[in-house]
C-alpha cells in the first residue's frame, strides 16, 4: 500500500462529517455548504460577501487547518 499524500489526508478530512461540522461550529463558517448552494443561495451569498473570494478564503483556511493539525502530526513533521 502506498503512503498517504496530503491530498489523501485532505480528501479524508472533507469526508468526515464530524470534523467538518465541528470546524464549521468553531469558525462560524459553512464549509460543506460552499459546494452545495442553489443558484439563489449563490446570488444572496455574492450580494452579502459570503460567496466568491470569501468562499476561496474559507476553503483555504480549512486546507491550512488540515495541513497544520492533521497532516503534520500524521507525517511526523515538527515545526520546531
């Protein structure tokens, strides 16, 4: 079996309903909803500043979270 890559780690994290739900609760974001918005939701989000670049920022924050708190420990990397 091949070693896990960061992309594998990220995909596994995104599949974890509990992890995403708790991350949303702690950050106040709706990560899961970013890819599941209806056209009217997208228009409202864009008008209120939640969509577009904000969605990319939210995804970027989740990726950074996974990298720092899941990937580093799994890969045995130390930031010291």
